[in-house]
């Protein structure tokens, strides 16, 4: 990654020299290269800093996501248990009610008293 970033920065400075062309007539080759090397080193240090910050950010995001996943699993278990309890309660109530009330079947053969 560091080599690639240095190459990219060098290519940018080679193809887009902003003040390099203006100062080229007054500067010799060695001070120009020294300035370029200094700038490349600064950019490389900045990219390393961004890389560290990105890694920290990724760790924070991963820990937040892991925490939310665990919390969601706990809630799912809680809701599943409550759902099971409610279903059992409904089944118990319906069986209790069925036991107390006799089931009446209507038959066509029964005639009404007039």
C-alpha cells in the first residue's frame, strides 16, 4: 500500500506540477527533488495516519454491530419465550373452557314443540 501511494503521489506531481514549472528556472535539480521527496514523505505519513484511523473506525463499527447482534438475539429469545408462553396460555384456556361447556350438536331429527 505504501509503495502504491508513493507512486500515485509521484505521478500526480509529475503530471500536475503546480509551482514546479515556475520555480524550475531558478532551482537546480537537487533542491527540486528534495522538495518533492519531502512532499511525498508528508503524503505518505498522512496516508499512514488515515490508515490507522480507518482501522480504528472499522473496529468501532464492528464492535457496535456485534453488540447490536447480541442484543437482537437476546430480544428474539425473549420474544420467542413470551410467544410460547402466550400460546400455551391460550391452549390451556381453550381446553379449560371446552371442559366446562358441553358441546351441543344440532340434529335434524329433533322437532320443535308447537
